[in-house]
C-alpha cells in the first residue's frame, strides 16, 4: 500500500508518458535515482506540482 501526499498522488494517478491510463505509473520508474532527485526532475519537467512530497510504503505480510 502506498500513502502519498497530494502532489505525488496526483502525479502517480495522472495519465502521462503518452496514452498510459491513470494509476499505471509505478515507483519502479525511479530506477536507481534517489527519490529527492526524481521529485526535482518531475517538477522541472512540469510533471509534478512544486509542493510538499511525502511517500509512505506499507507492506503487509501474512503468516503461513
């Protein structure tokens, strides 16, 4: 589960890169780039608002 602040959530849920459907962006697009550098790149390219950015990833594990 991902919890994202509004600027990042809007970026992840918006159509981009051609005709991709909203919500198909993945954090795998970050590659090996540090998160802060990726955020700055998205802002410079006009793909994300210049606003606070917070991301929390929650991984739920089930016991077998």
